C-alpha cells in the first residue's frame, strides 16, 4: 500500500506513540511502526504490527505505569 485510501495521499514510514482505551484504562504503546498519510494524517499498521499491538493491549505486562490527573469541567 502506498496511497491513502481516504484522500489518495502519499504514505510514508514513521514510528510513534499509539493510545487506546481498554476496559476503561488508557494504554500507551511507544515506538510503534506505521505508515502515515502526508496529506490527512491517517495511520496504517501492517498485519504483524496489528497482532503485536493486540498482545500489548490484552496480554503483555507494561514497562512502566504512569499516573494521569483527571479533571471534570464544571460550568460557571
């Protein structure tokens, strides 16, 4: 795949962070390889990476755990 399926833009190789909510918990995976569209920013993962991401999300033990502050917006 070398063209974005949404805008037909050029795809380039990149690495970065992926975030996903699983069972009401935020999971962050760093240094993930993906293709990204230069025009619209859509990300694409190959089959091997997708399988590995599933392992991290549901089976693997994390490298570290961070605390994240949560605020609730109140009107007025």
